[in-house]
């Protein structure tokens, strides 16, 4: 069974840092583009960062220069390093895997809560 499991969320003060992790099972990670999404209460789910199978990076404007996405295919892990956190970063963060070469093969994790508050 395919599973994506996020961890590393929690409560942090503004300006602080967190590193989120996503561990995948049931897939060969090197065949998947990986992304982090987030959803705040009352808002739509939005793309935060993505990393392609070749290492290409994309970030939402709101997190550019603060967040870094990375991957370790051998460990089947994806990370999101979040620095200089702001209250508006508060959301549930989700890991997504998208199979390259297909239009609609996606897998989602269950999410991890990030709360930025003083």
C-alpha cells in the first residue's frame, strides 16, 4: 500500500524554524515529483514548494527565500526546511507525490500541523 507520512510540525514562535519530513512507502521515489502543500483554516489548499525528479525547484512567492525543499530518494524522504516563520505560515502541511509521465497519478499524506504564534 502506498503511504506518505509527514512529521515535524508543531508550535513555533515567529522567526523560528521547523523541518518537516515526509517518508514514502510503496513507491519508488525517484519516479515521482514531490511537493509540499498547505491549507489554513477557511482557505484553499495551496502549493508551497515542489522538487522534480531531476531536482528542479519551485516555490510559492510567499515562501521564496525562507523555505527549502529537498529529497533523498534512497531513504524515500522529502523535507521542507522552514526558516523565518511567520504567523501566516500556520497551516496543515501535506506531502504529495506525483508520478512523472502521467497526468493524474497522485498520492497525498495525512498532513502535519504547523502553528506559528507568540
